[in-house]
C-alpha cells in the first residue's frame, strides 16, 4: 500500500489507504444511532422469527432470524472494533485514532492545511482554540506551508501521545503537533500573550481528561455487600459529612492526588496502627483534597486489607458546638460519635480546622481531654488538620496530646502540579458558570496569587483567585485581564498594564513630582525611572519595586521626595511607613521591627505595617544611626524582598519602594557644591569616603538600586519653595475664597530670614507661618479681607 | 477490502476478544455481589450488632446468645447473596461460553438461514 503522499525517510505521513483507515470511515458512518437502531431491529426480528417458527410452524421465521443476525453482526463489529479502533501497532498509522482517520479526506492528508481543515472542527481542536483564545481561520492562516512540516508535526503528536501513555494518537495531539511545528502560530500565540509551551500544556491537559474519563467508567466501590460487616452510623450521618459515600455516589477526580506523598504517609501511618494523625499544612495547600483522595482510594479498595473500604467522615466542630445545649451535652455528643465510629469499625474521623476542638479561635470549644482519651484508646483512626502555627501551638501547650499524633507535613505543590489543579478548577468553573477560562488566565492566577497572596499556599490561593476572576469575565471569557482586575479589586494592587491615562502620568512622573518639590532633578529622575521600570514589569519581581539611599544635608527635599513618590505612585501621601532609625540603636530593637500580634501596635512594627499596607513607601530616616543587626536585616529585605517573623511567616516587601535617608557626609556635599562641583562629578569618590569612614558597609550600599545625592538649595530655589508653600496656604484659604500673593521682595525677605545653611528649607515653614499666615489672619480678623479678597503682601507688610 | 477487514477481525481479534472478556465479566459480577468480602466475613455479626458480655454468668450467656443470633442473620443474608452471585456467575459463564462457540458460526449462519427460509 502506498501512503497518501511522498514520505521522507525519517518521517512517516498519514496513509488513508490502510485497512484501519477504512474501518475508521465505516465506524464513523455507523454511528451510535445506527448501532442502537440495529440492535432494536435485531432483537425484534429475532423475537418475531422465533414466534413465527414456533406458532406458525413456518420456515419463513428463519428469514427473520437471518435479518436479526444481519443487524447483530455489524452492530457487534462497530461496538467492539470500529468505535474504539484500538491501536494495532507502534507505527503512526497503527496508532492514529478513529476520529483522525475518519475525518481526513484522501488527497488532503499530505499538507497541514488539509489536516487542519478536516480536524479543525473536532471538539478537541475547539478545546485548544477556546483555551488559547484563537479562532480556526487565525490558526489556518498561520500554519506552516512547508510540506516537510507535517511530518515534524506528526512526530510531535506521537511524542505527546507517548508522554501521556496514550496508545492512540488523538486529534488533539495532531492539532498540537501542527501548532508547535508552525512558527507562525507561535508568533500568533505570543501576540495573544500566550506561549507556545501552552499548546503542549493543553495537550497534556486534554490527555489527562481523556484518561480520567476512561477511568471513571471503570470506578467500582465494593459492591452490594461492602458495608455488611461494619456497623451502622446514624449519629455520624447526622453530624458528619461522609466523604467516601459522596465519592461513591457522585464520582470524584482525585486520582492525581491518590499517590501523593501525603496520602501515602497517612496510609502507612494507619497501616502501622497509628491512632491519630496530625495533617499539617498552611491554608490552601490541599489538606481537605488530600483527605478526599484518601477517601477515594479507600472506598475503591485500593489499599491494604486493613484499611480497605474504610470511610472518611468529616466532623465540623462548629456544627457540634451549635447543636449542644451545654458543655455536658457537648462532651456526650463527642464521646458518642467516637464510640459509634469505633463500633462501626470502618470509620476514619477527620477534623478540619482541628484547633477549634482544642479551644483555639472563635466558635471553638476545648475537647482536649475527650480527644486525649479517644486517641489513647486507639479505638478509632482520627485525622486532625492543623496549620503549621496551630500545630506549633499545640506542641507548646499540650505536648502529651501532640505526642500521641503522627505528624504528616504536606508540601506545597510545584508549578506543574498547581497548573494541573487549576486546569481541573477551570473545567469546574466553565461547567458551573457557562463560561470559558483561557489558559493565560490560569497562568496569571498562578503568578499573581504567588506574588500578592503571601498568607495562603498553592494551589488554594490560585484556585481562589481564578474563582474571583469569574465576575470580571468579558463576553463570558475569563482572561488574564479578568484575573488582574480581580486581584486589583481584592488587594488594591496595580497588576494590569497601565491604562493610557496612567501611562501618561508615569511618563510625566518627573513633572508631577516637580509640582511638589523644587529642583533635585537628578534625584527625581532616578526615582521616576525606577518606578516606570517597575510598572512596566521589567524589574526583578522578587525584589522591592525600587530601593534608594538618599544622601544630603537636612532640608533639601529627601523626605519630600519620598512623600511625592507615595502620592504619585501609590495614590496618597499616607501610603508611607516612616521609621526614625535613631530609635533602633540597640541590638534587641530588631525584635521591635519584626514583632507581630498584640505587641506590634505598640512597637511600631515594620513587618505588621507592611502586612497591613503592602503597597507603600518604606522611609527609613537616618539609616546610619540604626544598629548593625538592623542593617543586616535590611540586607535581606533588599535582596529577597521579604522578611520573616519569629513564627516563620513571611512578609513581602516586593510591592514597596524602600527609601533610606542619611545626613552622612552632608558637610562634604555642602562644601563641594559650594565650591561649584557638580554632584555627578564627586559621587563615586563620595561613596568611597562613606565606606572608608566606616559609616556604611559596602554590602549595604551595593544592595540599593541607586544612591541619590541631594545638593543644598540655592536662594532662588528656596524662593520657589516659598511659592510652593504659599500655594499650600492658598489651598487652605480656598474655602473662604481668599487668595494671597507675595511680591518678589517679600519672597526674598522670607528666604533671607528663613534660610539656614545647616538646616536647608526646613526653617522656611516657620518663617512663612510667622510672616504670611499671621499677617493674613490679622487682616481677616480686622475685616480687611473678606470672601473674594486678593491679598498682595510686600516685604514691609510682613511681620518679621 | 472492507469485507475482508470484517472477516479478519471476526475470526481473529474479535473471537479472541470474546474469549478474553469472559474473565473480567465474571470478575465484575463477583465484584458487584462483593463475593470476596462476603466470603471473608461469612460468619461475622450482621452490621456489627453485638452485645458486650457483662460480668455475671447470666449476662455472658445472654450476650453469647445475642451474638449467635447476629452472626446467624449475617451468615444467612450473606449466604443468600452468595447464592444469587453463584447463579449470576453461572449464567454469565454459560452465556459467555455459548457466545464463544456460536461466534464463528454467526456469519455463515446468515446465508444458511436465508436459504432455509426461502426453501
């Protein structure tokens, strides 16, 4: 037999002239409806034939029986051979699925466009298109036209089938192969913010779905006599949720977790006769899913003899508490539940949020003694779920109880595992909400939840974010933008690309900052550039947005620039955590910075401030005065973008701008600028001097993105500062509809009186207050200024 | 070619498939009736309904009697179900063997039956 087209020696192409391909076409023609029709006619003809022979004694009945066989034989052929069309060998044409072979037309299977046109409407092709947000014509237009590319695509399809342990090469694998072998499609995907690797990921997702569907049909749960050797559980049915029976009734899809380390560890512990297990993991890590996977494995009898057909019953502490009328009844219920579980002989009790049973948290009650006695008796297997903190608390407060439990620590899934869970979640969301979840939305949910949700673990936090994105779907499609909007709404962060207005503001950041502060152009430009880089997403996401060391004399605008950054980038001057580092000069002061809980509010904890307000400017004033322990801590903060509290919980500084200020070398800067040197010319030498004088360690200076030198303000610039301050006075007077203006002579007088070379612009505020605000107040009180008045003050008018 | 495909399959893999499907079919019937479980627990008390013996002789005798009743009920129920399983397994076995024997005869039976019907 000749293939449909010429083949190169190294590749195989589709041959539609094989016996298998012919069978696939007949199989498609004889579909499910025809099969049912043949069976009905066959059975009817058989019955009629027998009736005619027996009742009428007519040999014509044989004709009817022949008709019955004419229907039955092809029906059986279709059902057992043509429909499944299993793989007949290991070469390409022996493995192509019935759908591929039946849909392809002779003469078109030798080029990608022909294969695409035949398979493009198959549901598996739509699975790709929908999740990559592409259309059929778009892909068709970008397919590789090189005749050799189809061979390459089919090789990829075979590789994907092998990787997924699929004996058949499904249409989805061929589709993926064609997309991966077409550079044009890769470019198209890039344009749509997808990645070529997503195609392969979707092929694996599809293969997993097909395999799970096949397995689902074969799920068995022990037969009719499964529970006859075990006891009744009326009380547990009332208070508990039987995971196992739920799975047996509605099915489950926890196969992927059934062989996880967590499930294996629980099984091994119970096989070794452990009485209780402490299942430890942070929120979102999948403690409950692990128990569901265990329940599925047990109810399918896929465990050792000791645990086969055991059922997992989850008990909710809050439900039990709300039912009991007092502590006595509560104890009675708890003991009855344990006794019933023990007597039934096949129950594993599961307590989610177990600390609620041990007197921790709202809605809790203390069942420690009851649990202690039940676990000691080892009459019923128990699993208690804890977060790491709760487990630590239990170990501290009640070591005897903790020692009776075998701890099973769950580890966070790697990215591939989380994406697999998100794929399952997406299918659930799609079915429930009648929407479509794009693959890039899933990736974005993974990325953004990792970045902005430090409190929970994967995969829970990514699942949560994907669910939160559903209301932001556009035309019933959840995209990466939907996920970004969801996180922006729930966390108050800027995750999406800058909108035109915002982009404009970022591009003009220097101008915006200069509306608030005078000169220091170099400093403003350095900071503005860093913020633009961060917002455009080109900086290292694992470090703070920007970190700067502002060096210069007092009163030259260091703090004002920090405030301007807070106002222009984070939207408010209040988005700033300010710490005077001269208050942190003792070794123990590190604890104050990292304190959590009740003492945090009293100690001005940096950690808690940033946890409460993660999108903020952290201003560390007079950094050189802090103790070296604190400077070491700062090294970690600048390097990793995070700090860890005593409980091991991480606080992220990745969305902060870190600004440290210092007056170190202020005199040197003032003198050099006074001699006419520019900041840029002596900055490197100045840095060396700071290191040599021991004021800063080189490793600290190297950690900052930029060291920014501020120069003293000239009298002209101080005049501009005065004008800015008058602007602020006018804002205050706006509600009285009064405006104030200073003549140049008045400004010069204020500068002269308020300028102190050591203190920069700082005394200016006091001078202005005395000179302008006092004068205006007197005019208002004397009735010389009313609503609508414009007060012009000259030098002699000023009360200084 | 299509007719050849049919006959090659019918007298080749198809027939083999029918033979190979007998064992899983019987296993499935046995599983549906929980045969292994029931045999393993044949004399176990019905749904663990048991009386724990007290300290006095009377209480012990009563508990023994109660437990014997529970075990007898369990045994009878399981025996009945095992009987039903046996019937089902026998029926499925017979039908499977008949299918296996008749399988090669079905295609040639069609022209034969037509000739018989006409003649």
